[in-house]
C-alpha cells in the first residue's frame, strides 16, 4: 500500500499544474480507501491541500468499510 500511495502522490503532483480551478469536493472512494490507514490517507490529503486550490469549507468525504473504520 505504501507504493500505491506514493504513486498516487506523484500523480496528484504531476497533474496539479493543469488544475486551473478551485476544488470544492475531495472524495476518497472506489472501494475501501479506509484500508489505507490514517498515515497514508493523511499524506494524500496533505498533498491535495498543498498542491490544489481547495476552497474553505470544502466537502471531504471518505468511503469506509466497517471493518476498517
């Protein structure tokens, strides 16, 4: 999961310069992202907040599997 998280961070950083709009929703979904754990999810969210223009009060949502929540 560390390699997957690192690849996501690289991709987020790579495409950030082309994101010429404000972000009002950050959604972690597509399965069970809660299995990534707190530190990996924090790294991803910090990357988004640092590299993108996220609006104040943006909605941040995480799909969670009850087994990992």
